[in-house]
């Protein structure tokens, strides 16, 4: 008996040692970036019986998705249990909005895996129903699980509500019938998951092929959303007035905007080449650097650490393409770097489809400009990426394929998870191998950029673009749906056109007089 009692005492002592304070858990979880993270426990207050329960923390990595922090609470006194998912990684550069069309009588649609971050909002337009971020914290569930949980939370206080406000309770009962019909698959509905942080996810059952029922849109966050996520919002963008700032400070800030001649870099290189009498280098330097562009430098704020940094911008003309605006930001405090390329000029009247047949290493090294409105296709793999998937990037053909591979591994979070059956697992492994084989150039393949705004470009390898027979350009008329998505259908220029024509008529009348 004494040996048994000593074992019991040792076990209880070990359990007490596992219970640590919150600060120790946070420091340990933050420091453990690699390897298998241990399970941490701490005592926390139960909000139901107000006794102490146990909260367990586990830092884990969902394969090819995100690093997340799982927390689970259990109270031994009243049996209360709950769990939560928090993202331990970084906030994504842009927000994401998933739209899933769920037909009636299809249970597979309700079993789709859903990762909802603590900043995501769920909407069902048919029911005029919205789950705000604070209602359901970060969770790892399914479409059915989220709807059932919402129905249970609304049902919890119905008995008390019937006594206090019978009319509202009756209306809520009618709504719960509709919500439960959606959760059981008896009614069709639209499931919208909107996350400004970009850390939410809905499983694609047809991945890596496009899902006909699922659409994804990426968007730039508003100043209000930036502030909600903890970024320092720009007062001028959010509409707030700067109070307590003197005119000298404002004028001093405006003086910080300065222009540096873009050709100064080339001038130094050209002077060096001329001094060395290197004719080939002189020609290369003159054609490479001499340009009328100017680099404008202005102060901005780092989107990662919030410290003041510099942003450089200049406008240049790309041969065989168009005028573009190049912007680059660097932060000396945290080392964050960001570059962005925006099209200049007017909106083109037609879209453009660019096709490139990749055969050798020179083709892999071609420069590629992919705008945020361009879609990418590789017909040999039946691969198609919707517009906005990778954002706007300036890279090469090889770099674009590498980014596609990394994006698929990141976005499709449950690619190699435990819940994936062997058929889907082998399908993904085979597709990944075929995608990697593109860069080995065992067989020719085709890269297609389809841009409704014609703001994408693939560089030719010949001096005259007409002599590059592997590269083809095709213009096409945009559909009404494409114009609607781009916001072009709502543009009304009739007032400007009328003012322009009236001015033109007046000028003609004066000329005749």
C-alpha cells in the first residue's frame, strides 16, 4: 500500500508541475518554432461555475496551410468544455472572401472543412444572417458544424425569451427552422466566409482543379479593417482630422517628398564605361539606364511594425507593353520589403490572352508581369488559377510556376491531412510531381495568362516581338460579367462627355468668328 500511495503522490506532483502560468506558456510556444511542440496546461477560471478548470495549449502546423495554436478548456466541476483556434503566423497581405454555393440534398457540400479565423465573418444572404467575428472565435470545423453551432447558441435562451418577449421568440423559432433546414441540407443557400486577415479557408473538393461551387476573391483591406487587425491606420485615409499638429510640422513633412533623377545611376555607370573605353559596355549602359523617369521618394508607414519608412515610386515604359508605375518600400527597423507594379494610363477596351510555349531554359528565364486581374492556365495539367490568386507579381516563368506550387500548398490546407482518403492523396501527389516536372522541361508545355484588363506581359526573346513564334497575343471583348466584376459597368462618363463636346463646340464657334 505504501508503494501505491507513493505512486499516487508522484503522479499528482507531476500533474501539478505541468500546470504553469500564462506567461510561461506564451514564451514557450513563441520560442518553439521548430520540431514537435509539447502540450502545455494551465489553470483558468470556468465562466459557468466559477471554479478553476484546465486549459491546454498546443502549437501545431496544419500541413501546407498555417501554424496554429489550439487551446482546449475543460472544467472537472461542471463539465464545461470549449476549444479555440488562433493563428500563430503572420497576417496575409490581402483579405480573402470565399463564396460557396450549397445546393439542397448534397451532404458532401456540408462536410467541407472550414478554417475560420478570429477576424472572419460568415454570411448567409438568403436568410439575411450574419455571424460576426466575436460570436464564433477561431475554429476548425465544417459548414454543417458552424451552422449547427450557430443554431444551438440561438436556441440556448429561447425558454427565457418566450417569457419576456413571446413575439421575438416566435420569430426566432421560425428563423431556426430555416437555419436548421440549411444545416441538414434540405434547403439551398450561399455560404460566404469573409476574412480581412486572409487566414480563413474552405476546402476545395476538386483541387487542384477549379471548384464550380466555390469562388475566391482577394481584396485590399480598408483603413478600418487595418485598424481592427492592429495596424496603425493612416488618418488621412480613414477620414480623421489631425489635431494638435502645427503647420510647420505639416509643411516639414511635405518637404520630405523629394525627387531623385532616375538616370543618375546610369550616368555614373556610363562615365565609368567611357573612361575605360569599353564600347560594348557603353552601349549597354546607355540603352539600359538612360530614361526620362524620375524616382519620387516619400515617407510612409511600415505595414508590419508600424515604424516610419520610405517608399520609392517612378513611372517607366516597358517596350512592347505599356506605361507602368513601380513602387518599392523598405523598412530599416524590421527589414520588411515590398515591391508593387501598377499599370498606368487608361483602361483598355479589350482583354488580352497571352500564350507561351515553353521548350528550353531561355523560356523559363523570360520576364513575366502578372497583374492582380490575370488568371493563369497550364492546359497540359488542367490547371487554372482564377484572377487575383497570386496577386500582382513581377517574376520569371520559372518563378511563376514556383509561386503557383507554393500557393497551392499554402491555400489547400488539408492536402495531406489525416482526413484525406488514399485516392485524393495519390491524386495530389501525382499532380505535385507533374507540376514540378514542368521545370525539368522533359516535354514542351503551354503557359497562358488571361487578363481582362490587358495589364499582363511576357517578354519576348527576340529583338522584334513578331519574330518570337512561341509567344502569341490575342485580344478579346470582355463579357458583361467580367466588366461587372471589374466595376466597369457602373462607370458613367456621360457628364464628362457632354462637357467635353460642349467645350469643343464652343471652341469651333470662336474659331469661325
